C-alpha cells in the first residue's frame, strides 16, 4: 500500500517530465539525475540487442522495470541462444527448465525457477511479483500460474537442443567449461555463456533489474542456480544501486553474490571494486576450484557509474545510454587467461 501510494506520488510529480521527454529525452534525463541517465547495462554480447530494446522504453521516459522486462525478452526469444529462454538447452533428462527473477525500485521482486513449457520466464516472474503475495514459484506450480495468467504453454525443446542433448548423452559428463557452457556457440559470438542479467536506471533515477537463464546445460533435473534467487543472481536497492551475476550459480549462491556487491557499494566501493571483492571472496574460499570456473558480476550505482569483474578473462558486458547504444566492454578478471 505504501509502495503504491509512493509510486503514484512519484508518477504524478514526474508526469510533466515524461511529457518533456517526448521532445528531448536527453534534456529530461539531465534535469532529473546526475550522470548520463537513463542507462541500461547487461551481461555478455547478447546484452547489446537486449539493451537496445530496453532503451526504447528508457528513451521515451518509461520505467526501468518495463525496460528490463522488455530487454531480456529479446534473448529469451532468440532461437540461436541456447542459454536463455525459448531455445535453451535441456537438463540431463531432456527437460528445458527456465529460471528468472525481477526486482523494482521499491524492493518488490518476483521469481520463477525450474519452470517448463513457458517461453518468457521473466514475464511470469513479474506476474508473481505483481499478482501474488509471494516472491517465488517453482516447477509445475510456476507453469500452472503462468497458464492461469493467460500465457500459452509450448514445447521448448528445439530440434537443435535435442540433437545437442543426445550428443551429450553419449558421454553424459557434466563439466561446465569456462565461458563456453555449450559446445555449440551462437553464430557470430566469441562466447556462449548463459545468463542475461540486466540493470537499468530510468529518467526518474529509479533502478530495476532482471535476470533470466536456462541455467547450466545438462544439469540435474530440478537444479536451480543463482539466476532466479534474489540476492544471488540479482539485487537492487534504489538508494544504492543494483548488481547481477553470471557463471557457475552454485558459487554465487554460496556467497550471496549480488546482495554482497550492493552492500559493498553502500559502504562506498565503486561498482567495479565491489564486483572484484565479491569475486575475491569466491576465490579465497575455493582457490583450487576457482581456477577452473567462471563467475562474473556486473553492477551499477545510483549515479549510473558501472563496473564488472570476473574470475576468468572472457566476461563481457553491454552498455547503452544516450551517447552510445551498442557498447560491449570486456570485464576485468582475476585470472588473465581462461584455463
Ligand atoms: N548463473 C547461471 C546458473 O548457474 C549460469 C550462467 O550464468 O552461466 O544457472
């Protein structure tokens, strides 16, 4: 109730600004917030296309929450993307199970995990947030809820995914490779890692985030990683900033990674230093294992400053603001070369 009232009040105050933005988005942004806002950032090279979609909402004065949902739906729908959404690789039993979460500027959040037969988990996560008293729905319950909300059930396992799974079944070895979770890379992409984590700040200076994935290919049936876990794969605090993660989700969950990054920014760390400290925690606890696994964090603070850090070289993130819509930045890393 409080949140809703607050939202309505903010909306009313900003109505004239939104109207202004129809004529000149950049000027409206400059009026509201320091730094180059609005802005959207996201993980990996597929973040470029996702950011561009999110930008349409941000540039017209829309809400960061709407921007991140629209943005991550691009890789979710991409039939060449085997690590997020519709065409994701299955688990070891041949089930495509999807994970996603979303968080807004009021601290509201929603999540789905191990959900089957629904192509856009991020939309279901948002519906969980907005239409239920809960935060997280899993498995059949998540699918049932999606259908009740009018979303069409469909078979997700594509012929390509099925072929890759059958090839994997020959040896049936589960050993995620650094930056290359799946042998089959996306056309034109150097890397083929998975999760899209997206963080946006809108013209009002409000922050939202979204995170969506098909998880680790050929995982155990029922396995859930960090991506749909609030505080692990995604966290937003509108006073401070937001963070998201990609890589081996188990390590992110063990360290409550994204929450840690946001709390470090609250203490004054820059986004990059906060991500670096979160990576260092993982390495400190598992110095031997960390040599062969990848985790990357991406963060943005309230001013729109951003940064990233990963265990291994090869992590990249995409940035989109009024100056440039298709920036891809290599993330700094603890190890300079992937093992
Ligand atoms: N974090 C995802 C998971 O563990 C996978 C990834 O981003 O590489 O499910």
